[in-house]
């Protein structure tokens, strides 16, 4: 498992999809599946599932997000407004932060 792909994305980040049927779409990371190396992005890679009715919920065909491999998403830089490669920088206090490789803008606030 490639850990470095998961290291670059965090829950709540806005990301852009780089490959697959949802290529070019942007959304927020809802969940990170660390053992599988995948991420769940809001309103991206939608699939349909047939759900049986239960006492709590009505059955039918529901649409939900499917996971995407972490290497197929790139964090969106707030300044560049598109998916960018990121690097890491150490602050004087020893804190490691993510930075945009194009403009140098910090992604961690």
C-alpha cells in the first residue's frame, strides 16, 4: 500500500479527480479508507444500489458515493483553484505543513 498518496489528502479537503469516469470533478473528502488506500469524495463516483426495505428505512434504488483510489485525487489549492501536486514544509516550531508546488500556498490552515 502506498502511504504517500494518503498522506497528501485529509478529511474535509477539497480534491479534484484525476482519472476515471468522474475525471475533472471536484468535491470534499468525506472519509479516508486507510487500509484500502481509497477515499470517499462527496457527489463523485456515484453508483446505484438496490436496498431492501427495513423497519428504519424504505427500500428502493439508492444512489451513493463509491470510493476512489487515493492516487487518483489531487488536493485543490485555494489560490490556484485546481488540483495540484503538493510538497511539505517544516515550520520553525517543527510543524509539518502541506504546500502547493506551483504557488507555494499553504494547504493547512
